[in-house]
């Protein structure tokens, strides 16, 4: 896959030709320096963006053929996102934030609540359910974001710098949660990081530099 | 996201920035308040005229005049035309000082010859000096020249019988106690004397029977006289006139079958029109009046709508700011699989809800204030016009105002909603 931004003189090739495959149940780390194209690659894999050339195949189908409704429901049902900057809705409660993907999926209010409380229990946040999301600590916020990613029982979790904003101890807790989801529930994990320690815990590491894949290392 | 969640979420989002929403809602409130009130005045006045008309206007009586020639387009006095200029009479139709051609005997028989016309009477104006009952004192008598074409609501007794050979009079309620009757019903059947002076100043007395007592209406508060009494008074007031003198009449009263349908009356009118006459029922004449009121109300409504359009820009502004503020949230929802259509729906619903809030409050307050003012007026300055509610509200009119405002809000919401829907999830998530 290649990905360029802009046109003409402003054209910037963020990905200059990257080829990789991810198998179900794997944990993969995408490692590289800042600006190397990690987030760009993850967005392509998560079908949030389309490559300028090349293709993304998902279960042997070209993602380009997925349009509109099918693409939206795939992203909603199969993918979970954990972003570096949380992206929690300010003012809304923790529970409301967590059930957002369920609401988008069109689940009824009662079921939404039940499932929301279930994932909050899994992440030990039940007592914070009614708090405003913005009132939590950084580590708690990241757990809320993971709970939100889990709410729809996704098959793949995309995590962009999940521990980037956290201190080492809290970061370790979040890492444990993610790897236990991968180990115990078979959820495929794609982690973008520049943290070698975190990368080392993954089954596979993909190194990119300046938009090119430099090496792929299996554990 | 299902429709219910979209509505619930949109409503919740409306209250996220309370100050901003409140300010926008106030702008809409003012517009909706004004529009409800002005349309309420339109409804109130027109309803009053309609009820007055239905109780007053006789359907089977037409006022027929000779067709007036079209206004001269040349400035300055028109050239003398012996035919058109002969025997013009003053009229109360049109601006003060207007004249219309008088009706000749030939004209009257031409009118009588039109199919469907039962009778034609030249409309004569009588000016009696006084009215007196027994020896209770003389009072000035105002005559309602409209009497033959109207059927006013009665407090007692019966309507005038235009065919009766006896003199009949219908008195307004405010004459009753002055003339010395104990009640409205007491007056019915009593004989009153009417004094009238002829051209030489000699006073003649004509007696008439009170057949009914009428309520006050918008159209003339004077006494109604039947055909026989009118002609007897007319004869009396022209006594002493030089032999051969003609009395010019400008209009005539034409009666048609009381059971004639709307279509039949229209046909008679067009036949009269073809013969060179203008025929109008009371409702036609008052219709002109209603057109003026409708015009005034339309202008007032236009001002209210201008206010609402200004408020619409307030909505656009508010929502554009919300879209800007919620860029990341929109990106996140799109990343999580919410379609552009639903995002559009979310912001449109928010716009419509803001419109609903403003208009519902505006209408509610307008109804409260309008009703209070209207009641105060009805009991105070307007108590002389019983049944007039200056401002009145129909559920349909109020619903229309709310729907109109919601429609304006929906239109105003499209730009921000389109912006939100078009946002690229990646770009939104990168947004600082
Ligand atoms: N919309 C865009 N327009 C132009 N250039 C872009 C755009 N998005 C990303 N880029 C560029 O593409 C390159 C790769 O960006 P990307 O976000 O993938 O980096 P990254 O590896 O995730 O870096 P970091 O670790 O700092 O998050 C950067 O040089 C960035 O400036
Ligand atoms: Mg990045």
C-alpha cells in the first residue's frame, strides 16, 4: 500500500509501499519514530482511510468493495478503537461514553446499559459509571476508552499509543488489560507505539521508517 | 443509531451549552411570539366579522347600482358627457365625495327584468326628526339604511317583514328604556309615533308597530324600517315638492329567492353585470373590508417572519459553533461506524428542537398575553362591540406557527449539519 497526502508540490508520501498481513488472534506492534507513518498505516488497516494505491483485503475481500452501510457496520461491530488522546465526550457520564458504539449500532436502551455495566465491571470502573468522564484520572480515562472499544465485542482492537499519555505504572496496568483480552478472548490486537518494551510483548513487531517497512520481527 | 436515539441525543446536545442555546431560543421566541400574536389578531378580527356577517348579512338581498365608468386616466376634469354626467348622486362607497350615476325608471325595470330578481326597490334615505312612545318624551331617531339588506340578531320579537302592508320598525336595545318600555319584550307590539319634516318644514307624524328589538352590531346601530314605513316616511318628507320633481336614487335593493344557491346568486350577479349594473351582497361589501384587514395582518406577519429569519441565522451560528466544538466527537462517531446521514440527522434534529423550544414557548406566552389583553379590551374599551375578541387563537393557527418555525430551523440547520456530515473522520480526529 502507498499513501500520499496533498497534491503537486505539497504532495507528501507518508507510506511509500508497505505490505503486511495480520492473522486473527495475533498481537502486532507497529513501531517507528514520530512521523514515520504508523498512524497512517493503522488508519488504512482500520478502514478509516483508503490507500492511494494498493489494497486492503479483509477476510479475502477487497475493502474497496465495502461501501457505506456495510463498511460502517463492519467498523462498528468488528473494530474497537483506543486513541492516544482518549476522545471522551466531555460532560457525558462514563457509562454514556462507553455505550456510544452500542448506541450507534442501534441497540435498545436497556441492553445498552446492561452491556455497558458489564464492560465497566471487567475494567473495574463500576463505581465510576455515573461520574463525568472528564473528572477521571488519566489511567481511568484510558480504561474507559478500552471499555468503550470492548463494548461491541470487537474482533480487532486498534490502539494508537495506548500508554503514551500514562506514567509507567498505569501504563503497565493498561498493557496488562490489552494483552489479557488478546490472550483470553482471542481479540486481535494492533498496537501503534514507539515504546520498545510494549512492542516486545507483542507476537510480532513491524518497524517502519519514513514510510517504508524496514523489518518485521516475530517473537 | 435508531431514530429515537438520534432525537434523544440531539435533545441532550441542545442543553450542552445552555447559555448559547438560551440566547438562540430567545431570538426564535421573539419571532414566534410576534407571529402568533399577529395571526391571533387576524383570526380574532376576521372571526368577529364572519360571525357578524353570518348573523347580519341577508344572502338574498343585493344592492344594485349602475356600473361606474372606469377612472379617467387623463388628469384634470373629465369632459362633459350628457349621458354619464346627468343626475349623479352621492355615495358612501369609495372616497368621500364620490358620486355614482343615478338609476332611471328604465334602469329599474331593466333590473326587474333580469331572471331570478323577485323585487326591485329604489333605495331611499329617510331622515325622521324624532320617535316617541306614548307621552314619554321625544328622542332623535337614527335610521339604519342597511336594515333592508341585513338580518340583525334580535333581543326580542321578530325580523321586519318587507312585504307587510303595515308600518313596522325594529328598535336597537339602547332605545328601550329611554322610550319608556320596561323591557325588550315589553316593546314588541307597541305603537310608536315618528315625526318627519317635509320640504316646506311642516312636521308630519307617522305611526309604526315595534316588531322586534335588535342587538348592537358592527353594521349600523340605528332603527330598521320595513318597506311600507320607509315609503310612507319618504312620501311625507317630499310633501310640498314642486309637481314633476324627480327624486334621484343611486342604488336599489333587489330581492332574490331566499333559497337561491351561491351559484344561482352568482349567475344573477353576472346577468346584472352584463346589463350594466353592479350587484353586491352585504358580504361582498364587507369582503372588501376583510381584504384590508387581511392585508394589514399580512404586513404584520411579514415583520414577524423577518424576525424569524434573523433568528434562523442565530441557529446557523449556534450550530456551526457546536459542529466546530464537537469536531473530534463527530470524527469518533464516524470512526465507530455512524453514517454521514445519521450525523446530518443528528444536527438537523438539534436545529429543529431549538426551533421547537423557541416557538412553543413563544406561542404559549403569546396565547397567555394575547388572551389577557383581549379580555381586558373586551371588558374595557371594546365593550361596545359585544362578541369581539381582538386576539383569538385556533389550535390550527398555533400549530402552523410552530411548524413554520421548525421548518425555518430545519432549513437553517442544513448548512451546519452538512458540514458535520461531510467531516472526514481522520481529519476530525487530528483536529486540535
Ligand atoms: N492529512 C495530512 N496531510 C499531510 N500530511 C499528513 C497528513 N496526515 C499525516 N501526514 C504526514 O504523514 C506523516 C506520517 O504521519 P503519521 O501520523 O502516520 O505519523 P506517526 O508515525 O503516527 O507519528 P507519531 O508517532 O508522531 O504519531 C507525517 O509526516 C505527517 O506530517
Ligand atoms: Mg501517530
